[in-house]
C-alpha cells in the first residue's frame, strides 16, 4: 500500500509537470517539417504553444485573450522575476492559417525584441527556423493595427466560445532596441505616421526587394510569378539586397509559409555589416499595413 501511494503521487506529480512544462499541449500540435536552423533547448527561453484547436499557451499557461501574451512576457521580464530572455520558441500546428502566427508575432513585438525560433521536425531535436524581430514603436504610441486587422481580442478556439472580452488592457512597456541599423529601421518602419520621411531616406540608401509568398512553391517579384525552384533568381534577390520585405497571401497555411521561408532562409548569409544577423534583413509586412505605407507614398509591393 505504501508503495502504491508513492507510485500514485509520483504519477500525479509527473502529469502536473508535463502539463505546466508544455508537454501537455504537444499531442495537439503537428509541427512543420524543414527547419534549417537549430536552437539550444537547454538554454533559458520562453515557450509558446499554439494547438490545432487554436489554444494558446505561454510557458504552459493557457491564455484566453491576446492581451495576455504581451502582459505575460512583461511579467517575466520585470522585477521580481527578472527572467528576460533573448529567445522565444514557437510550437505551432502546421495546419493553422499563417495569419494566426502573424498575430502572435505582433503581440510579442509589443514588448519584446529578440530571436523567434519556429520549431520544426518534432520535439526530440533542435531544428527550427530562426528570425529576429524588433519591438515596434507604434505599439507603444497607441497605434495598434492588430485591433482592426485581426478583429476581437478574444482568442477563439475551434471548440468553444469564451464570451465578452472583459480582460483589462495594460500599457505595454517600451522594448530595448539594439543598436544595429536594421533593428532601428525595423522599429521605425512600423511607425509610419512619425517616420515616413526617414523610412523613405533609408530605402533610397539601401538595396531592398519585396516578394509576396503565394504558395510554398511560388512567389511574386517585380510583378512576375517566380517558382522557388528557380534558385538562380532567388539567390540573386538574397545576394543583392540588404532588406527583404515579405508579404504572405491571405489564407495561406502555416505549413506552406514555413516551407517557403525555409527556402529563403537556407540562402541567407552572415555579413559583417549586418552584425550577428544574416543578410538580407527580413521584415514581414502584414497586408493591411501595406495600405498605410501606400498612403504615405511608400509602395513596396507591385
């Protein structure tokens, strides 16, 4: 009997550990395939799980409102916890629309700058795709495109309806922006109403290109459809530009977006002018933000 009690208690403790460590959500997530980067999973990081049922978890905690994600990140960073990290790993189901992953990126960008690692190829390895994002000044000035781009602040799942959004919205703290020109530009780029002149000036002085991902095998560049299998054209775009603006077709799945970005990522290179980052510096542009750019006479996509 004594050993049965120990065994039962151990089972309960194990289950609790698995749930709170994120493993409880893994069975509801089919990761994409094809990551060309790696992440040291043993180093301290934040973990975000987004299941096929569209349930969102941060460090094992279920979130029911989008505002809770930046608030949870800020709570980890500030005193007394002080758990500021440079890496966030995103475990997202490949069958979701990429628009939901983009929403997660925007919520993270309200309060944090650093490396996003999109986990792939299973949970027992370190494979991923890694990109740097810079916190956007617009979020700290009350100009939040996500409020009308993505609709309600409630995180609706495929199985439940939560009800009214009664969660208080806290003012996001300003993230620390690194000194490299790419980071500063990324910060200013999303504050078009205050930095339109500076954005235009930087674009005049830097080589940049813009592509729209249509599928995992096709994108548009300079008003033409190009296959990702055309490695000559893609290599020229990568090698000849310092900034690459990427837009994703509405409705594209996360899996297909991941495959397309993998083909881009495997050709990017480290360059001393880009510090620790790869060339070209990638900025993903939500389609609704493109409209704001056009209003300021900045046309990136044909």
